[in-house]
C-alpha cells in the first residue's frame, strides 16, 4: 500500500490528501509535524533528503514531489482525473508544471504575510504584497481566461490539475487574494470548495492555521501551532451574529412604507454562533488601519443627550477636536448622531421621525461602501466635494456609552485582518428621497470578533467605515450589537451614542 508522509495543514500536503481522495487511492497516512520541524529530522530525511513535505513511498520507490505523487497514484488503478488520452494528459501536465514553477511561489507570498506571520505574532509587510500583486494578477488572469471557456481547467471533468492549482489558494480568504478581478477563477474556486475531497481535508487546515476559529467550531487547536493574535482563550464568549445570505436578488431595506418593499430579500437571515474575544488585554494595540477600530479614553462633562440640537452645538465640537488630535486630519465634519437603547426597540424601521433615537443594530454590517462613501461626501459637501475627494477621505464612527456602564447588547467588531473584501456585499437602503448603500457580510469561520465588556462612558470606540486609500490599510470594519451571555439578567438597558464623521486629510 502507498505510504504518504505529510502534515495536512501545508499547501502541498493538502494537495496530496485532496488529490488522493479524488482519485480514490488507498494509502497509509504517516503524520510528520511541520510545526515541530519533524520534516527536518534525520529519520525523515532518509525518506525525503530535501526535508520537505509531502513524500510517498511504494516499495522501493520514493516520491518527494506532490504533483508526482498524484500522477503516480492516478496510474496505480487508472482514473478519469488523470486520463490516458495523450492530449488531455499533456494539458494536465502543463498545468502541474505551471503550478509548481510560478503559481505556488506567487500565492505563497500571500500565505506567509497574512497567515504564517500572524501565527508567529509578527506583522505582515504590505510592501512585499504590493510588489507581488502585479505578478499574481498576471498569473490569475491566465487562469481566469482558461476558466471562462470550461467548468474545470482541462474540460468538463475535474482533474488533478484542478486540485494542484487550488492548493496554493486553499485559504484564499485569509491570504487576502485579490479574486474580485478574476470572476471565472472565483467561480471555479467556489466549485472546488464544494468537492467532497476538498471539504474533508479542510478541518485539519483550520485546526493548525486558524486555531481560534477551529476551537469556535468545536475542533481542538493544535498545541504545536502558535496562538493567533495573542488572544486569551479563557476570556471569550459565544454569541449569535446575524450574517446575511448572498442571494441572486438585491438585499434591501425600506425606511418608509411602500408596496415595493414586498417580497424583498432583507439582511440578517444567516445567524451563526461565533466566539467574541475580550479586547481589554490588548486595548492599546488596536489600530484603525489594521483591525479597523481603536479604543481611546474620552472624558466629557456633556450630559444633555435628549436634545439633538444641544448635542450638535455642544458635543460635536468635542468630537472634532478629538479626531483631529488622534487621526491627524485637517478637517472633520460631524454630520449625524444616533442614541441607541433597547427602549427604542418597538420603534418601526419605517418611522420617518425621531430617527436619532434607535435600538442597537444586531446585524453584521458596515455603514458605507466603496461607492456610497464618496457619494455621501458629494451630498454633504456640494461644490467642495471634488477637491476634497482628490485627497484622502475617511469616515469614522465614534461609539460611546452614555449615563452608565454598558452591560447588555455591547458592540462587537469583526477584525479586518480576518475579513477580506470578498466577505462584504451591498445592502441597498431605500429612503423616500434617496437611496443609500451599506455593506453586509457573508459568514466565514475565519472571522475574529472583539468587544470590550463593561465599557464605561470614559471610553470611546472609533470605527472606520470607509477609507478612500487602497494601499492595504483597513477600509471597512464589520460590526454589530450582540447578546452577551455573561450579562446579568437584571442588567440596565444599554444606552450609547454613535457620532458619524468624515475626516479630510
């Protein structure tokens, strides 16, 4: 029987395991722990002198390259995934060589920067990504062109070439691969992820590379892998978050009574239980440009929250001074605020008066999109907009408890380092006099949520809901209120204010 030596979490090991499952090959599995360096041991080097994973042994034959293992296994019993037809086989062989020589190295840059480095608690180097992106897009476009002509790489049947090409992208969301520019490649990758051979090899990857997400889903993390992001797993809760299904029709909300609101697809129809991490232990390290949110001290004597005009006249200037000081903006426009309390839960969404008083929003969302941010600047700034939009513009929400400590329905943020752009899609907001757009989010087990339990009025959370810069910094942060299971049954109703602002740089 074929003996395979590998660690299921590595790119080429996952390739071999998924490929052998596709081929239906019987084999005996031998675990070689990548994280402890077992592949560099003298014992393993007797099998593979390169000290790399994977390897396979069949009698006196040693195979030390992943694609060669799949080619050999396919010929053991014969398989349609590596057919005997010379032209089809030649095409598959071309893709296997292409994957090993250029595709794997390019994808691996993203894997190292956005997956491996966070595991090792070091920072990704955006300059490395920026240098690699043109090369990756060039290669991805080659794939996209081929996949525009057929369901799979070499025709109507899946082959070992598909598994080989998919392997370097096997955690594409965490790698932050820019798939939005290659729709056929993105479609194909979704098809790959529906293959049973691919699905059955996913848990081992999650367990090793995303220990917190794996633990959230009931899988014990691999103790040999470093804990991601430095979170204390003893300080987290499990709670339900209302994600949204990405369906064919638009996702919409109407803020006024209309017959057009009948039979629409509304957001929040895909709830999932997620782990929410206590952020206090690393409160000073959160960054608007990395995680998409930050915590600050903020003391104020203002307390007239029931009077909108006084809030605008007396409290808005404090926010302007605070954001200029902390964000370095030349100009801050405060254009709106909302008082959030469960006392407003009975208020209909379609009520068109008293809109500054609302209930907490238990929906995973971000307040602006890449298109609605600039549009809002145009609506608010008129003739100045064109000049202002020629430089950096960012939208910041400032969220603050009022009156007392927040003990129920706290605010949680989805760490931008765990939520790539592909996880966001548009929610269309229908007002009587205009249309707007938010982002909602599709669920991913890789999402990492943070909150600050028992936050006092002397603190504020700043959320970045739009940034015009596209240089790799965080642009949109998903967030939501949630039911904290540790809240006392008699906890006072949450009361908070969120101030919406635009920063001009």
